[in-house]
C-alpha cells in the first residue's frame, strides 16, 4: 500500500510541476497554481485531515473494480467531449438567461452527473446506496463543515467582488436571511452534488478499489477531474475565459495546475469521511458567494 501511495502521489507531483512549468514557459499565469496548491491542496487539506483524525468512515463496496472503473472512465470520456465540450452550451440556448434556463441546466446536469452514472453502476450490478451515505453522524463531519465553510466564505468575501455585487442589488437584509441559505443549497445541488457524486463517489471509489488504497486514489481521480474539464475550456472558451488558449497543451496544463489541487481537497475529505453530503456542502461553500448575485437576480429580485 505504501508503494502504491508513493507512486500515485509522486505521479501527481510530477504532472502538477510539469503543468505549472509549461504555463511559465508559455508566459501564462503560473503564480495562481501555487496559490491553489497552497490554499486548497495543502492548507485546507491539512486542516481537514486533522479534523477527521478520529473519523471511522466505512469502505465503499465495489464488486468488480476493474470492470466498473473501465465503464466509468469510458462514460467520463464521452461526458467530457459530448457534454462539457458541446452539450452544456447547446442546453443553455434552449432558454434565455434567467430562472428558466437555470432550471433546465440544473435538471440536465443532475441527469448527466448523477442519474446516468448511478444507472450505469446498477447495470453492472454495483450497489449505489453506499455512495449516497450522508455521514452526518460520523466523527469529523461537523467540525470539517463548520471550519472549512467559514474559511471558504471568508476567503471569497475578501478576494472576490461578490459582496459588492450583492450590495449593489439593494436586496433587503430580511430577504437575504432566507435567500443566502437557499443560494447555498442551489449551488450545492447544481455544482456540488453533480461533480462530487461523479468524481468522488463514483470515480474515486472505483480507483480506490482497483488500487486497494483509498488515499492513492485521491491524486489519480484529481488528474482525471482536471483533464475532464479540458474539452469544455478549449472548445467553448475564448480570450475572456481564464485558462483558455489556442494551444491545447497549455489548456491541459492550466486544468492540471489550477483545478487538481482543489480536487485533492475534496478527494481527501471523501476518503476520510465517505460523506457525500459533506463534500457537496463544502463545494457549495466555495461557490455560494460568486454565484449569489446571479441567483438573486434570477430568483429573488
């Protein structure tokens, strides 16, 4: 197990360093990858590791690791190219920007990220109930949720223009008392449940079963997570989108250097707690402030 862990984490370190180096070579932003790695990949992951030191997370049963992992990777390849690369853009054209479009998008994303992968595993004879384990009564759940959510919201309040944008909407404080939690719930479903179920509960658990090491699966799942975002960024991006370039290798380097450290954090939390609810809510805590102005405009004002 030690060799497997070392090889997996060593491969991640090499790929991340190579990706960051390539960005520097191309004159792209190579500083943010260090910030992402420092805050999410090391800092927040270290806090989560310490807070879950007494966690007693159960194993996820996987009957046919090799077959299930191959099927999941095949699904991810089609999903990355067909949905992230083209489909999500086409879905958004079905309605103008607003509440109707948001409802269409979240419904489609839940089908693509949750319903279809769960159905695929069921066809293979896998048990999916353990993947939806909330872990709400497990040791470490509440400390991680409270501490890390506070860190994420506080950090985004400082580095993003979200609070200013929310203030400019002149929404009454009494309305924000219920709209803010509802916005958190919305983004936890739209982004958190979709990505965390697919990449953590489905993919990472299968890699862990193949390698027989939950922690060795974390960096490998994080690399797959990063690479899956390449088609969407390369095909649907443009000069105004962070990380986009006409150089495909540069886009790949950007996703690995900037996105994989965040995935490391979620992967470690999942491996230590096996709580889908926890990683979903933490994902929502990262996205809630940047997405709240749009939520307020579409559903509240």
